[in-house]
C-alpha cells in the first residue's frame, strides 16, 4: 500500500515538473495542488483587440464627421466613413471566424501559394485599367463593396512565406548567403512592385518582417550589419534621385520652416498642434479643432493626433500601452509554439508581432513628429477596409496558434 502511494506521488511530482518545464503551464494551482484548467483561448488578447477596435470606431467617426463640409467630400453624409468602417469590420470579423477554424498545418502547406497570389495582385494593381489611383498612388483594386490593397495581403503573405522558408531551409541557417539570398530576391521583387505604386512605407514594413523572421529563425546575426548597411545605401540613393521623398525628409527635419509649413510639412505641423492642444486630459470627445479641415485625412494616417487632441496624453498613452501589450503577447505565443516544436507557427506569429508592433510604432512616430511621414495607418484603428481585414485575419491565425498550443499542452496532440 505504501509502495503504491509512493509511486502515485512520484507520478504527480514528475507531472508537475514536466508541466513546469513548458513555456506556460496548462494548469494554475490554487489553494495548494488543486488544479484549475486554463481557458481554451486567450480571452485577454481578444479583449485588448476588441478595445482597440471599439476606440478606433469612435475616433474614426469623430475624425470624419465634419468632412462633408469640405467641398471635396460634399456628396458624403456625416456617417459615411463610419458606415464603411463598420461594414469593413463586419467582413473582417466573418473572415477571422473562418480563419480561426483552419489548422495551422493547412496554412503551412499553402504558404508559398499565398505568397505567389500576393505577388500576382501586386502586379495586377499596377495595370492602368485595374488599379485605382488616389493621391497620385495606384494601390487599390476596386471590388465594389470595398477597395482592396494588395500590399496588406503581402504583409501577411511574407510572414507566412518567410516562416515556411526557414522551416524548409533549417540546414542552411549557418550559411548566411544560402539562407538569405532567396529571401532577399523575393523581398526585392516585392519592393520593386511596391515602389512602382509607390508605397515605400509598406515596403519598409515587409522588409522588416522578413529580416526579423530570418533573425529569429537563427540566421547568423553578425551578417545583419551588412544588410543594414546595404539598406541605408539603397535608401540614400533612393532619396538622392527622388525629389518628393527628399523634400519630405527635409520637411520632417524642419517642419516649421515657412518653406515647408504649408507644403510637405503641413500634416506634421497640424498633428503637433493637435497633440499640443490635448495636453493631459484632452479637449473632450468630439471637440477637436484640427479635424475641421486643418489636418488632412485625419481618420486614416493621423487618427492618433485626433485621439491626442480629444483624449489627451492619457488617451495616447493608453493606446501605446495596449499595442505594447498586444505585441508582447503575440511574441509570447510565438515562443510557446517554437518551444513545442511548432516552428512554422511560432515564426509566423513573431512575424505578425513585428508587423503589428513596427507599423504601430511608425504611425505613432509620424504623428508625434519623431519619424518622417510614411502613409501607414494605425493597425486595428484607422479607417481602411483591407487593412482592417488583414489585421483581423492575421490575429485570428495567432489565436489559432494559441488554441493549438493549449490543446497540445493539455493532451499531447493538436
């Protein structure tokens, strides 16, 4: 009898040690050794995403409600952009519900095909009779109910393809040129297509996702100094031969210069004025002055400036903290997956984390005047149908990875 009790106790002790060795526990112990089962999915992450989306809906309406007073938008109603934004969210929510049902093994198998589809759409959007031109940029494919931006799909596709590539080429990780050259060619091809639109901001995000996954996948880190140097040289040459981009950089360095204040520095100066007016607690919801035809396209790239003016430092800090938490959580799920020997899912999650965190960082930096204007929206919050769609699809994939991680830790199978 004593021997049986000892063996049972030994089994439980071994079980606790094994569970404790995992990245996260599939049980939390309350009141001694009484186990409490974890939730089937990360409800906190869903709540944070929901909070960002809800605040985004309110602020998109607040930032766009006065646009019909502008002759450019005279044919629109006050609720036009809100209705389109809510419609985009509904479509994105349905797509996310479908995506979360699909096992990660399916996405891993079809990752190269999805990347090829993204490349084809980037080519198609450049065709004069297909792509829609807005503000001198050909970036959208009209679908009737919404305009689809292929560069948004390309961000998710590059995360999936780079993760799939690193799994297939594990043996080449120590040989930098064997590991990196095919990915460099792929990213360079995407870059050529994006710069033809032009969409330099999307290219920077996509290149960062690819480089981040290569680094996290184990490629020799010392060689990334060479990549960084090459990118800086290319960027310098690009600015040297592109008057528009060079003028944007100069306007960013001295936005209050009369030469730029009413030109390339106009959005930046009015964004800074909006943030300055907000002070600590803001002017109050709906009380922004800068959105009244002073700050152009406030419901898209410069939504954070309206948040700052109406909700103040408290509102901006809350948004920053929510994005920080979300990015950290996505990376944590990715690390869990890699520790469970699910490398594709883990690297893809981390690529999505780079996407969300880096793009939010760029958008916030532009609004706060610490980065040049790039034309990137604030994920989950800014007006933009295809951006919202791909953001929620990507996060649905992260949620699926988390669900499979938890199932594997509970039962040893996904």
